[in-house]
């Protein structure tokens, strides 16, 4: 019983650590692409980079919400 709880807690920890790394990489890619678009459009401030990160974060949080909803937990 104790080993089962330990295994479950370590898999949950690995799952959420992986999600954090995935989110970080996703946001850095969006920032890079937004920064490139800002430079192509000659924007002095990174409006598109920030907008891309906000939209990406919103979409990712929605994905996490959908994945962790009560209906999907088995």
C-alpha cells in the first residue's frame, strides 16, 4: 500500500514537472516568434511578442483545465 502511494505521488510530480517545462518552452517559442514579427513590422515595442505569450498562456491554461476536469479523471 505504501509503495503504491509513493509510486502515485512520484508520477504526479513527474507529470506536473513535465507540464511546467512544456509551458516554459512553449512560451519561449511564442516570444521568439512574436519578437521576429515585431522586427519584421518595425515595432519599437514587443507588442506581438507579449500578445503571443498571453494568448499562448491562455490556451495552455484552458488545455490544463480540460485535462484535469472531473470527467476525464479515471
